[in-house]
C-alpha cells in the first residue's frame, strides 16, 4: 500500500547522532572510558578557546570529580551520594571512588 506505514522488513534509518550516542554508551564503565574522556577534553581545546565565556561550564566535570574525591569517605552511605542522584551518569564514579570499592 502506497503512503502507508513502513514495511517491517525495511531497516529503520539511523541518524549519525544515534550512532554517536550508541558508541558512547559502549565505552561507559570500561577501561576505555577514562582515555576517551581525556581525548574528548583534548579535542575540545579549540571549542574552549573560541568560547572563553563558557569556561565555568567546561570546568564542571573536573570540579565534580575533585569534590567527589574529597567528600566520599569510608563512612559514606548511599543516602550521602547526592551527586549520584543529581548526575546519574556519575553514579559509577561515586561507587568507584568509595573505599569499599562499590560496596555501598
């Protein structure tokens, strides 16, 4: 039928943004996550240079990591991990920084 719904046998069109997000998803919680983050920071130098007014926004990930390193202690409980609630993508980092090694 012309103009009807797409045939289920036809492959769906995938946007380049979806492919990028899928690749990022594969790197999370692997040994490649930290090197990929470093590369992202290196390649972002041009963007940061072009927009110095956004320096506070660009500095947020490093500042958040440093704050977590200073605040997470052996006595930290899951309820103390507000950063993990506010930034769900940081939950793994919180657990990795905890002295119990993810035992919370």
